[in-house]
């Protein structure tokens, strides 16, 4: 059965409206080796090992989130996100402003869940901040996610793919806390 062109256009318009109004138009920026960073920036580095597509949204960390903060995240969107494809392992290297952040929401294998906004990580200015390897396993009804330390593997990867950054900035290990 084929859809009418008008129905297809309506679905595309509705998707576009939802994307614009929920803040999903952010772009995940990937660093190019030795590209200059802004004065108060550092690099976020992490690995993701997942059997499903995943999107992890982050916000500026606060010790206490109000209802207005949570509604703002729902309707305006998060500060940024990390995308993972369904494959064995991928490496994320992206510039970010120095500061404290928290994982707020996850979308994994078609499932959506709020994360404890106290699940914080810190980006250090003028440094490569390693926050760990996120292991994600999803099935038809649920998913699990935890962080493990694979910093030796990350150092090897950075030495091969980002040697300029690795030589010019310290590698700081601050494993993300998902509790």
C-alpha cells in the first residue's frame, strides 16, 4: 500500500515541527586533530560500546533541578548530546566548554528514559577529559548502561587518530558517574 503525497508531506511537516520545538536540531561536533579550541574549552573523550542506536543528552550540572529546569529540557532541549551507532565500539572526541555537566535523558533502542540529573561529568579547560567507556546493552524490553575504565585503549586511539592533541594537552581521567 502506498501513501498519498499529501499524507507523506503532513508526516514530514509534523516531524520537522517536533524536531524544531524540542531542540533536537543540535549538532554533535567532532574535533579535528590539533584544531584550535576556544580559550575556555577542553575535549570530551569517551568510548561507546552498544548493540543499539543511542542518544545521550546532557545539560549544565546543577546541584538541584527545579520543575522549570526539567520542563525546559523537555520543551527547549538539552545543551548537547552524544550519538552512538549500533556497533561494537566507537570513539567520541568533541570540543566542549569547561564546566560541570549531567546526563539528563537517554534514547536507546526506541526507549526513552530520564537519567538522574546528578549523573555528572566535568570537562577541564585546555585538557583532554576522559569520562570512560559507556557499555550499553538493549533488548526488546529494556536496556542497561554502565561506565568502565578503558583509558589505555582510549590513549592508544588518541595516539593514532589525534596525536597533536595528545602531545599538546594532558589527558585527565574523570569517569562519569551514572548514579
